[in-house]
C-alpha cells in the first residue's frame, strides 16, 4: 500500500476563491492510501515546497499528489522537490484544479466537487504509480539551420561563435533571403546590402559553418540530440569546386529571357546565372528550364567560355545524410500573390507594383540601376499612391486575417526615400491605421509626414483603373468623409506576407505544429517564443510570425542560445514514459508499428516461455530512445500488449473509475 | 429596448450583416460608383447602424439613391455587406407604419395600357398601410 500525501494549493485567490480547499483536503483523507493532506497558500513557493519535502521525510510518503495549476507550469518543480529528498520523481502527480476547474467555474460548490473528483483521480493513479528511471542519450554536437535568410544566418553565426558546428540548408542558389533584395532599411535607413553581406561572408568563411545552398532537407528522423537529416543538393550543372564566380558564362549565354527572381521578375536573366554580385556562395547555376542545351542538346556556349572547366551538364542531384543534435527552422516568408485582387489591377497593369518590387526599382543593383522609373514606359512617376493593408486584416478567402506588421514602417520608408530623391514627386499613402510600435518607429513615421510632406489619407482604395496612360485611383478619405480620386503614375501595394510555402511540409517532417495561417507555433506564446513544441526543434525569424529585421535578429540569437544550451550537454535525459510491449500478450500483428509517428517500433523473433510452453514468436520491440511516449500504439494494439510507462492502461482506468465513483 | 433599438436589431436581422465586423477602412465608399449622389455613404450606413444613429439614415433619401450594385459588398475586406444593410434600411422606410405612399385616389392617373393590373395591386399592398 502506498503512503500518499495530498497538497492543495490556493494559488493565492486563483484557486481558493472558487474552490473550498479545506473541503478538498478533508476529502483527500478519505481516499485509499492517503495518510496526509494539507492546503497551502502557494505550494510552488519555497516554503510550500519545504512543507512537501518535510512531510515526505516525516511521514515516509511513497507518493504525492499536488492539486494546483497545470502540470505544464509546475510538475517539474514538484518532481524536483520530491527527488531532492529521495522520492522517485515519477511518484508525484498533479491534479489540475486551476485551469481545469477554478478558472472556468463560478459556482463554489460545483467547483469544489470537481476539484475533489480531480484529486481522487490523481490519488487513484498514484496508487498504481511505479518508480521510473530516465535513460540518457548522447547529443550530436552539430546543429542544422533550415533557411538562409537573415534569421538563419544570425542563428548559425551565433551557434558557430559558441564553438559548435552548424549547417545552413538554403533552397535558393544563394543565402541572404528577402533582406538581400531590400534597398534601405528602416528605421535608420542604412543600406540593406551593406549590413547584410558582411554577415553572409562571415557565415561562408566561418570554419564551423557549412552552407548547403540550392539544397533542401528531404527527410528527418530521430529525436532531440540525435536527428538524422537527408539533404538533397540540387544539381547546379556547375562544379562548385571549379567555378570561380567570374560570370563570363552569364555574359555569353544566348538564352536571356528567364524572369529574374532576384529582381522580382522585373527584368530577365540568362539561363546560366549568378543571382547577384554579392551572392554567397558566388557560383553560377544553370536553370535547365531556360537552357538551350537542356532543351535541344545544342549551344554549349558556357562550357566553351568557362576557363575553369566548371560546367557539367551531367551533374545529378546529390543526397547527403548528416546527424544533428538540434534543428532550427528559419524558412521565412513571401509576399502573397495579388492575382485575386482585381480591384487594384495588379495583374492587368505593369505600373501597379508591390512594395518588394519597389525595393528593386529603387536599388542600385536593381533593374533600373536605382533610378525610379515606371515599368511600362520607363518615365519618372510624378504622382505615386501607396496602398497599405493589401490582403492583410481581411476576411475574404484571398485575405490574411492578421496584420503583416512590417508594411506601415516600410511604406513610410519608401515614401520618405522617394521624396528625398525626387522632391517634385507627390506621394499619397492610404492607410487604415498606422501601426508603428517599436523603438524610434513612431518618430520615423512622423518624419514622413512632417519633414517630407507625404500625404497620409485615412481610408482604403476601392479601385484602380487605367485611364489615358495614368492610373485612376478611387479612395476614401474618412476624415473628410469624401471619396477621393487621384490620377497617379505609379501605384504601390503593400501586400500581405505569408510563411514560405514549404512551412507546412517542414512542420510535418519535423512533427511540429503550425497555426491556421501556416506560421510555425512556438511552445509558449510568452515564455518559450523560440522553441517549438517538439524537443530539439527551434524557430527563428518570420516563419514563426511577421517581424522586421531587428526583431528577427533578436529572435535568431535567442534561438541560437537555446541550441547552444542543448549542444553544451554531453547527454540528455530521456523521457522515461515510453511504450513497452508485454511479450506474453503481443501477437506480432504490426498494428503498433503502423501508427507510430516516430518509427520507434520494430519486430524481432524471440523465444518466450508462455506458462511452460516454449516457442519462438514475432514480438514488437520499442526503441526507448526514439519513442516519444505519444501513446498511439497502446490504442492501436488489439491484444492489450502495448502499454505506456507512467500512463498504463490500468492507471488510466483507475482514474476513470475514480471519476465515475 | 427603445423603438430605435428595435429597428436596428431588425435591420441587422433582415440584412444578415454584422456592422461590428467593420474595421473602418472606407473601402466600400472608395468603391461606390454612386458616391456623389448619396448624402450618406456605405461606410456611414455601417457606422450609424452600429452606433445607434439610424434616425439620421431614415431621414435621408440615401437609401433610395444606392443602386444596389454590390460593389461595396464585393470589396469589403471584412465581409460586412454594406449594401445589405442599406437594403434593410430601405425596407424599414418602406414598411413604416402609418405612412401611405400610394393613396387610392392617385391610382386612376397611374393606370395606363401597358401596366399590368397586378403591379398596381401589389404596389398598393406594399406601399399602403
Ligand atoms: C517590401 C519589404 C520591405 C522591408 N523593409 C524592411 C526594413 O526596411 N527594415 C526591416 O527591419 N525589415 C524590413 N522588411 C522585413 C524583412 O524583410 C524581414 O524581417 C526579414 O527578411 C526576415 O528574415 P527571415 O530570415 O526570417 O526570412 P527570409 O528573408 O524570407 O529568409 C528565409 C530564407 O529561407 C529560405 N527557405 C525557405 N524555405 C526553405 C526550405 N524549405 N528549405 C531551405 N531554405 C528555405 C528562403 O529561400 C530564404 O532565403 C521588409 C520586408 C518587405 C517585404
Ligand atoms: S548551354 Fe545553356 S546555360 Fe550554357 S550558354 Fe547555352 S543556354 Fe546558356
Ligand atoms: S508511444 Fe508508441 S506510437 Fe508513440 S512514439 Fe512511442 S512507440 Fe511510437
Ligand atoms: S451597392 Fe450602393 S452603396 Fe454599395 S457601392 Fe453600390 S451604389 Fe454604392
Ligand atoms: S469596406 Fe467593409 S470594413 Fe471597410 S469601412 Fe466599409 S464596411 Fe467597414
């Protein structure tokens, strides 16, 4: 028989105001196995823990139930306290009488009754608890960062600086992400490339960092401390050890009509190309969809031009398998497609552009060499209309319900840069709200209005129509309560941003979760913002939610610290609550293997002694290091052989019985 | 509940629209092709109904000026459906108690050969209390 102590926490008034804690304490004493009960103001406080420890020692408790907040908050606290005085930590159970009870009920009598029932269930479980010992597993001292935007680069640099190896896998031919496309950056207006490229170069040069550009992670198996990833290195058709990045081939290539991704399709590039001058790695890559050689077998000019003999039309994708202790997702974002927003005429009119396209039109390395020209007739626009919140904060199927967060600031940036460079240009900004929380952000936006004379109009644009070579913009000015009509030369749409289209696939591959908008979900929205709910998987940058560069970099470094904290350990403690199959009950049916999402179950032939009968049987075997304790197999097992330690079928049934009693 | 509040509830019910969803972007008014003909604009219909100022709308002829082109409904990012609210205001005006829009003595002048008799009967029913 167990000797169980029950401790009921008031949680100040959080619990005590709705649950009669004294009654729960009295009721506990009537439960089988319970030898002690007490209520206390704050069980998690030092004196609360001391009360628990002293009682364990004095009464020789073999089990403890704490009726308090969610086990997610303090299970670890109480288990540690129990362990410090010699009790196995898995002999401690939490009855959640706060989130599951006091917070959601108003009636004291009802809440007290429920608290008693929850306490009873926990006591019933502890009566069947057994001491569990957690195993240890080794930590592979290398991290994988998926995505090489500013988030991925910063995370990798910080991990490498701490002395650990880190690989960056970037799907594009170069690292840099969206920041590499930007012109100047708010709130200080420093040139994006000037602050980004040194970091790109640092990453490439760092002895601890390996960059797999033009590569994708195809498969991940394993668990925290010991993941195995399969990386597909896509064929560049250029030998990266030989190519010097001289770019001669790109000049000679006769196929020059492929849309230039780096310039947001505003101009074209050759079939063999280097994304931009500061690309890292600076290597040519052939786009087989545009290459004449791949289409007709002819041409071959680049091969002839290349002195380094780097061109290799027969190159194949390469699969690389690497082991990692931790994985960081930094897959970033894209601006949404605007084809469904016909009211703004984006698809129909070349002079209606996105803000990201404007970045390229203002950038010295862009298609116009930094001179702002209309895409249609290459003239200077004299009147420019900016439209904010395009596709953000809406509820139509083409809209995103959230605020994209960065658009108010970059629109203020764009309007100021234009007024600075072209003072004779009139700039109008249609806004619903201007949202500029952040250090020096409001001041930045006010400068656009007060110093640069940008016309901010509260209202949205309802229609953009071509009219004699201009764009007739119908908007509303809600403060004047008027419809306004502006004949503009250029219309710039602040399009909503969304997670990269690979986010869902990546989340599934890493068995971590995404929200309804496909942003990866953090383990706790306030207290664990850079960890995912899956151990060993961390989040960095916009893949977790919209943010600007300062916030991205802060989060990237935070993720790095978490990774370093993990890699610094030689071994990590495994979860002892893993599955185990009973040899005498298992019939080797494979039902469990099919449902295990972690591939933890295999089969082996083994001789068993079934009540004196000796025979060789095919039996399920759980790899304890891989099992995550999800319990799927225990439900699937038709013969009741599979059981989860710490949550055995018997324990669960005892809890149910206790509740129904 | 006052009469006005009842009328507002009624308008919300028959329109099936929820003015509380409006985020005051003004896109409906920006898109309205009949802007210059209307004293009050679609975003104002939404705002006035939300804020209990229906009487202003009832005193104006704006509801009858709306062409029911549904541009505002189509463009609204929050799916508020301003034109449906306007339609409901129109119905409220038409169905108002004790207001005879069509008097029996006016009917003889309205009759002409092409007008189906049915139309007169139904108009009489609809616009007369
Ligand atoms: C028009 C515009 C202007 C802006 N101006 C500013 C500004 O002035 N100041 C400011 O602070 N912020 C600005 N921002 C915001 C800034 O761009 C972002 O905060 C920043 O780029 C986020 O970095 P990231 O690394 O999270 O994402 P990204 O830059 O999107 O990087 C993600 C990287 O991951 C790669 N990737 C994606 N999926 C995979 C995969 N499955 N496998 C491998 N690789 C993958 C992508 O190719 C990309 O290289 C602006 C944004 C826009 C759209
Ligand atoms: S072989 Fe292809 S990539 Fe090379 S020069 Fe010809 S078209 Fe360009
Ligand atoms: S509990 Fe079962 S299904 Fe879940 S991870 Fe472990 S072995 Fe696989
Ligand atoms: S339905 Fe009426 S209010 Fe709406 S846009 Fe058309 S005319 Fe304007
Ligand atoms: S378009 Fe919709 S959300 Fe915007 S003001 Fe009109 S009703 Fe409100």
